[in-house]
């Protein structure tokens, strides 16, 4: 008789590693970007040049042949003293397709690769024309990203409260809109708004509305940076009836208009 063993089922089946964009970036000498607030995690490998990133609490010197991790939604100023060539990867690692495992990480980190690791990295990053090469590169990246994961930073994802809301969270993500409300959850899952209102605040520490607004802001940032569509289209995509209301909502949380935010990140 065949016996089946289910291990870590709640977490194992609900982890998603997604790379949004990657490439080789070449900066001008003495290039500088001030207070960049980026909505995705980034992994950098410095191929050539030097520089540093800093904010009011932290600074890191960028050196050749080293890996750097910059968590999503952290704010840094970038100073590239010499012409800098860096391989970059913009990514998320999500549980339940909602919570990034680096959500509570706020500081950039450095990892010093061994000599053989540097050669492996360079080889894999320039050899991705075939599916098998791409798979090897993605696995290698994930292995290197693991260096930056701190278990105490992801303990909050082990809580049962996230799996208890698995269906609701997937519904929210699929139907994310400024118009989404507890009434929509009530109609979908046949649980009263009163019950949801109390349990949501208790289990997540914020109201349902605050949760939706927070999720909206992060998804809007991604669309503004990664999607080649007009700001008005982004607004309509998330249920905003006019650009003025959309801009006011976005500025409330970021202190920048959508167009100014896009310029601050993309230059």
C-alpha cells in the first residue's frame, strides 16, 4: 500500500517566486538618484565600477563582484561615483500570492561571493538562451536570494491567520479595486460584514479599508514603473473614475503625484 506524507502543505503549495524585470544597467559617471522608493525587491551584481547607496539610517558601498539586496519599498539615494555596470533583477517571493517574504525587511544588504561563486554567476547570467539555461539561472538566483532571508523577519507568515483567510486574500488580489469592500466578501463567502470587520482588525492589526489601500498603492507603483500604459489607464484599471481622485489617493500615501513618482524612479 502506498502511503502519502504531506509536509508543510499550507506553505509549500503557496510560495511564488516571480522575476518582473532583469538586465544589465550601465550608469553615467557621478550619476545620482535621490530618495528612490521602489515597489519591488532588487538583487544587484556589480560587474564594473563603484558607488554607494544611502539613507538617513544606513549606507552601503557598492563594490565589484558583490551581491546587493535592496528590499521593496525601502528608500535610498544612489550615488554612482564611476561608470557602473550592474546586473539587476526585480522580484517578489510571495506566500498566498499576497505577502512578500521580505515585507518586514527595511535595509539593503551585501553578500560577498566566493571566487567560484562569482564565476558561476557570470557564466549563468550570460547563458540563458535555452529553457534549461533559464531554469538554471532562476534556481541559482533563488539560492543566492536565500542568503538575505532572516527567519525572524518571516515568522509572521507562519501564523494560521493567513491560511485562514486564504480564499479571501486570493479573491481580493484577483479583484483588487478602490471599490472593493466587505460587502463583496460577504456576497462571495456568505460571512457577514460585521464578523469580517471585527476579525480583520483583530487578525491583521489594521482595518479592511487600510489593508486594501496599502495593497492598492503597492500594485499601482508596480504598474506605473513596469507597464507601458498611461497613468489614466492605471487609474481605470483599479476602479478610479477620474485621474484627479486617483492622483489625490496616490499622493495621500506617497506624497508624490503618480507622474512625479514615476520620474523619481525612472528618471
